C-alpha cells in the first residue's frame, strides 16, 4: 500500500477500520509515519491508545507486534530467549550418539533453530508487507532500566545477541508506545518520540465512535448512552469509564434488547461501565436516576 499523503487520508483510513479520531491525533500519526519517529500516546485507560495501533496496522496492511509491558520486564524477555528445553534434548541426543565435537555442538545450540524471538526482535526482522507496527503497550508498568534499554533500541533500531551478533532492522518499524500515566516516563525517552495526550472525546466524537463500533444501537439509545457516560465522568469516581467501556455497555444493552435507559437497566449493567465496587455502590439507588435525569436534560437542551 502506498504511503499516506495527508492528514485527511490518515483519518479516512483509520475510520475505515472503525477508529474515529480528531484532526490533532491524525496529525501526529501522519507526522510519525512521515518522519519515521516513534509515537508516544499518553492518557487514561480506555481512551483508545492501544486500538489506534491495531487500526493503523490494519489500515496499512502491516503486521502488528505487541509488547505488553509489566513490572519486572527486562531486555531479555522483550528481545529473545533460548529454547533451553530443546537445547537440553540436543545435548543428550549428542551424548547418546557419541558426538564429540563440542565446538560444533555449541555452535548448533546457539543458532536460529533454538532462538525464541520476542516482540522487539520480531519487529527488527524484514517483512514482505513492509515494516511492522510495534506496539509497546503500557510502558509505565515497567521500570527505569527497561526504559534505558528502549532508549538505545529505538535510537538505532538494533539489538545485540551475544551468541549471534547485532541484528539491525532493514527499515525501522512503526513504533507506538502507550502509557496510562501511573508513573512518569523519563523525559529522555519522550524526547525520542512525537507526543500526544489522548483525552476522553467530547459528545459528538464519542457518539460518532459509538455509531462505528456499535452500529446496532438506535440513534436515541446511542445518544442516551453517550450522555449518561459523559455525565458519569463528571462524578467523583475512583476510575472514570473510558470509550472502551462505552462501547462494551452499548453492546451489553443491545444483547438485552434494551431500547431506552432506565435506573433499573443501569443498575443491572453497571459492571460493564464501572470496574470498582466502591464506584458501583455509589450509583445504586437514587444516584443512577439523578445522573440519568441530568444526562437527559443535557440532551434536551442541546
């Protein structure tokens, strides 16, 4: 597929994959593609940071490679591992057959046949479809040593395997890093990237997203859903619902053949939009009705 030529083309191609984004986000995606710079997306969980990598890979016809970050993730786990079980089988087989050439055996054991490629190494390999999209998801879950390693890897797009040598990407992958901002990511890494804060969408944008991702919902129900979720985000909650929760809730309501919101329906399906018991308990009783009335009043005045 030819490279994207404009910001409008980025928006159009993402929309074809069901991802609705504003011009600001489309602009930074376009610049990332045009300049070959990693893109760092930060924002609350559920605002669509991960989904944009999936949509971009599908739109460009590229492979999506995802590195899910977690506490304790190290360079070895992110780049490669040796298949120790297979190596032990090979050693015992060599011993059983009387193979005595230790140098040849060692060379064979540390070859590509026994190499398990992890996401970062996979992303550096050539691909007929073009450089893949490398998603480094929830970087804020890792620690500073891993950030320091990424700093070098994203600067040179190469990694070193002591037994095999240095692997360099023939063409840099399209890199998207995400963070839920549970901690601050070091400035040195951010400076290597283009940056964008992914915020909760406004009412028209979220309604457009819902139309794309839950097309079975009627216009009236969709408007009520979005209005209620937007009103819910103004409440003092431990975790405000993201766009992902809006879509999940709409699909739950469709599965229940709901045609309009009511306090009873909301109480029955709160687990689709709220993920903490304290938040759910807060909305039981008259609170759900109050927020629903507030949401409907906003719709009537719009």
